[in-house]
């Protein structure tokens, strides 16, 4: 037999048969059985001897799966041996049925275990007849296990018991699943169980971490902790547990402080006085029933702190709580008040009132004892308190409270200053009023000291003396000649001598009461003069306008001196002196000090107090000689003065002007505020209206050829330069103005278009203005009754329309000027109106009106209209004449005015 995966009922053997030749004889019958999980098929069976296979029957039982073989052969003609045969059959493997273990209920939330007993139910889902098993272990110890064969339900439950002997210790648990093979209990078919792909990781691990230790520390500090009893400098209480634990402890802490001291309680401790290190109270620690006590003598250095500490649930690894006991209990401290002065015992003596000199309290605590500490001073014979005026007088604050060399008056005194009580020339009480200061950490001595010498000899009589400067006599030095640029030194000459100056008036010092005997005692007296360069006093042909005090580069410094002085007054040389009336010493550089570019003069004099005292003097007087410089700061080449800026632009150089700056600045150039002086021959002449007659204006204009500027200057010459502008711009343009224009009087003044003499668009106006701003000027003449109509009265009127309010306000009478009548300023108006003119609407515009009444037949007015300073795109002029005979107004008459351009040439200087 050659079988695989199956067996037979007979096995190998031999046979012997007899019969007639040709007979089919049965050798035997056998049954083939498939092994478990195998099947056999007739097609897979073979007999290797055809003499057998050709006559045998092979039959498969479909119910049992067995194969029956009826083995036969034919009888040969003669006896035959070794008719052998082999039956071969290879059974086929029957595939097993697969059953799955599908899932375990979600246990992820239990992978990390709590530190206590936990039981967990796990639900396992599977196919019916799946076979499996599981083991539940802690470490290597099996806690639970089970094997399930041919599970007849789709799920099962496992209860996992995570018990332990020590829940604070770390532990690892595993749940591991095993699978096994089986047969279908009905069909007997092989079943193989597998873990589904969706099954969780196998084994499943659960861990319990070691329970973390938690701690609450209460640290108690005090600066005076005894180093032997508390070598770390802090007393620490520790309360330990594990996370989640609760605590309630009654705590008693005994602290040993410096045994050389006694201690007192400042205040009770509240729960809020305990400080949590992280600023929060994560463990919700509660501190209550707090009691702070100090031992009785001789243990007043032993402090006991009691309290109850509770924690509902410990969560923090370390919760640190601190309390500084210095703020609640501290050593007893004494402040001793003393008095000290090197002159005490010789100039005066003193003592503390009622011998009260000590203030007691607790270190770090606020003072609660406010009784004044008072020291009474009594002057020795022949001595008295300083008897001065002002800063020399004895006053509150003369005495201060010192801690060593540090002034601590404001720290310890309730008013910040020591008071003086019952003051007389011979006696006074110094009062220290303790305030709400904080006691120092140890005993301290505070000393009352005066801030200066407080005693002086009692005088017999005080002085009553003053210093008077009667006259300041300037010797004026200046450039006199027209050739101002000459370097010849001959320009220096004495213009004024022995004359009082407008800058200087007589001055009197403060009253000097100080007395002195014995050697000479000098005190400093100072007089200060400030010079206004605009002031001028006529002293004949010469003026001192623009003068300043000057040493003239040292060449004439000998002019500065004092004279007619009394014997006790002298010049102060360079040095440091005590001023009259006392106070801080003053350092001077000499008797005469010039500052601010010669505009400030300080006179320093010395008074011999000993001379005043011994001779009982009441006043010392003197005169002062000084040098005054009247040369200008610089010289400019100019034109003659003109009434208008345009006229100045067109003028030629005619002479020079001297320029004086109010601050005596010597920089080149001219500035607003500078004032001027002219030269006539060799003499300075000011003011200069007499040199330029025929100009009737508030301002005049110069062309400054030196700086290429136009200067506006007040006619009275007092205020200085009021405006500096650039030279007028030169532009060549055609002029489009009507010439020989006419207007018609008709029914009481009805105007035609000829009456609007609009300016040219081509003529620039103003001071270097843009070409869009235009203007013009006109000359005209009107003669009363020129046509022989018998006019004897006419009202000549010029109106300038379309101005802005700002332009209207500055449009002055100089803009319309009559050579024979002067300024036209009668009937001046400034009226707001709104109108449309020449197609241009002018809203909220202004006009100005200039009127002149002409009386008498053939009376004339020659006028000039200038529009230099008021450019405006829609500006126009109206010129009207209402002609009358007597009181009757005449109409329907023609009147002619010949107009001529102010500048008929095409070159316009604006």
C-alpha cells in the first residue's frame, strides 16, 4: 500500500487464489479511510498492475467519504507466482473553517491606572465556535486565565481585577489572548481561530505609576534667630503625603531669638500674612487659629507660634509657605536724643526739659509716643543769638536732627523741622516733635545740632548806613567820520564827558546794620545797570543813541574809576567777599564787570564796616566814570528814504546809514528791530525827518545796497526796522491800460463799461510775487468845471473793490495819494458786500473808499493810484465824480479825465 493522508482496512499482505483459466477471481475487499481534515477521491487512486486494476471495482461512499476496493484478477493458463500490485492513494487536505476573535471593548482609559483598587469589565466579540484563551497577569504573576473551546455565543465578558497589596507602588498588568484549533461539533470540520486585523494590540498593557509624594512646607523667618538653635537661619515645618491626601495638623513652633535682647509683639498674625512662594495657593491650604506669644522673663527672647493647617487635597509636589516674624515681633529699641555744638559751654549752655531724652518702641514698628523732646539754650554773659535781618535772622530750621553725619530731621520730626520756642535774644527752646517714624533695628542716638554759629557778642548800637551812587559819568567813544571804514585810530574822540546818562540814575544800597570793631571788616556792595540802546539824550550836536559800556579792547580801560567817594568806600578787586546783610560769599573778578555784549554793567564796591562803626557814618556816596562806545555795529549803503517800497526799489545810492542792534550783536547783516542813524558831515544827526522833507507817511523805505534788501522803517525812528524784504523783481511786460479814458455822468451817475479800469494781466505786483498776481498804477488829474459848466463843488471818489478782508485792513491811504492834497483819507470805508463783476462772482469781498471834496471853480486834484501790495485776480477800480453847482447836482454832462500810466515804459519794477 502507498497511502498518504489516509489508511486502509487490510494493509499490506499476500494472496493465493486457484481456479479455471480465464475465471475472474476476487482477491479481497478493503476500505480506505481519509485522515482527519483530509478527503480521498477515486480519481486519485491507482493500482500499478493492470491484471488487477482491470478486473477490480472501486466504489466511494459519499456519506462516509470512504472508498471500498473489490480487488479481482483473471486465472492464468498455468500456475503463476509474484503477481504483485500496489495500491496508491494521496488524500487531499480539507481547508479548515476560519473563525475570528474580533475585538475587545475600549480599555484605553484604563491603560494608566489610578492608585487604588479598580475592576474593569472587558467585552470580547467573536465568531461562534471560535476557540481561544486569555491570561491576566501582574508582572509575571498570573491573576486570572481561561480557555474557551467552541464558544457557542458571539461575545463574552471578562472582569479584570487590578488589585494590589500597595497601591502607591508602580505595577504593570497585561491581558494576553491565545487562540486554538477545534472541530465543528456538528460537522466535525476543522475550525481555525484567528485574531482579526481590527483586534487591539496583543497583549494589552496597563500601568500604575508609583504614587507621587507631595509636601507642604511652612518656613518661619526672623532676623534674630539664634544660630545655635536654628543654624540654617530658618525654621521649617514639613507636612508630607501623596497626591490626593488631605492634611489637618495642629502646629506649634518655638523660636529662640537673640538672648541678649528682650522682645515685644507688634501685632497679631492673620492668615493673609502667610506668603505662598508661587503667589497662588494651589493646594487650597488653610491656616487658622493663629496664636503668637512671647516667653515671660527671663525668656523674653523665646517666641511661640501656633496654628492649625489643613489641606483638603494635596496636588503640588512642593507648596512653600513663608512668614516673616520681624513684622510681628521684634526687639525693644531705645532712641536717645542728645545735643552737640562745639560752642556750647563757651557761648551758651543748655539742658533737656524734664531730662526727657529717650523714646522707646519696637524695632520695625511705628512710633506711638509723641511727647516732645525739648532742649533749652541760655546764652552766656555778653553773648546773644544772632541778631540779623532776612537770612541772617535766627529762624526755624537752624537746628537739625542728625544720625551721625546724616540729616534725619524730616524722617523723625512730625513737621520735618525743629521748632524754636520762647525765643529771645538770650534764651530759646529747641523742640523735637516725634512723628510716625519706624523704629530702627537697634538702639540709636540722634543728635540735635545747629547748622551754623548761633551766638554773637552783644553790640552796643547797630549801624544805619547806606551807599549811594550819585552820578554815572560816561566818556563816549565812537566813529565820527563819514569814512566809517577807515582803520585810522583817530576816530576815537571824547564826545560826552561828565554828563549823566539816560541809562543810569542814582542808586542806593540796602541799609547796613552790621557793626565791627578792631581790624577792618569789609563787606561787598553790588549795583547792576542794564542798558537800553534805543535811549538817546541830546547833548548839543552829539547823540548817545546805540551806546554800550565797553573797555574798548583794553585801550581805554583806565577810564573806569570811582571818584568823589567817601573814605570807607573802595573798589573791589578780584576775590571772594561777604555781601552786606550776610549770606553766601560772592566771588567777583574786579570792580567793573561787563556782560551781555556791553548791555549790563555790575559795579562791585567794598564798605569798611569798622570805619562806619567807629565814625558813626550814615551814608557813603560816590560818582562813577565809565567808557561808553557809540560806534555803530556796522554801516550800510542806502538810498534816500522813499514813501513806497516801489520807489525805494527804483532809487539810487545816496549815502550811508549806521546800524545799531538792540543786543549789540556785531554779526554782518541787518535784522528786524535794529535801529538806524544817519551821517551829516562829521556829526551824527538823529532823528532825521529834518533831512528828508516832503514825506508825510508813517513808514519810509530805504534800499539797502550793502545787503540787497528793502528796509521799512518807522518815520519817528524809535521802534527800529519793522520789515526787511527782498529787492523788487524786474519783469518786462506790455501794459494794457486805457489812456485818455472817459466816463459819463448821466442821470445821477450811471456807468458804462469804460468806468472799470481793470489792471493788466501782464504786470506783476507785490514783493517778488508769482506772475498770476497782477496790479497797476495810474496818474490822473481832475479839474472842477473843466468844461465850463459852472461847477463849483465836486465830490471826487475812488473805490477799490474785491479785496479780501486781510487786504482791506492793510490797504492804507498811501496807496492813493494826491500831490496837492496829500493823503486822501476822508470818508474811508471798509464795507463787506457780494456782487458779480466782469463775469466774476465776488462773495464776501470788501472795498475801501477814498473821497475828496473839491470846492471852488476850476479847483483841481492830481492823484496817483498804486496797487503794489494787494494783488487779487478780480480787483478793479471805480473813479467817480459827482459835480454840483451850489447844492444842485448836475447831470447829462460830459467830463473828461486824462489818465496816464504810472510807468509808461515797458520795464516794470515792482
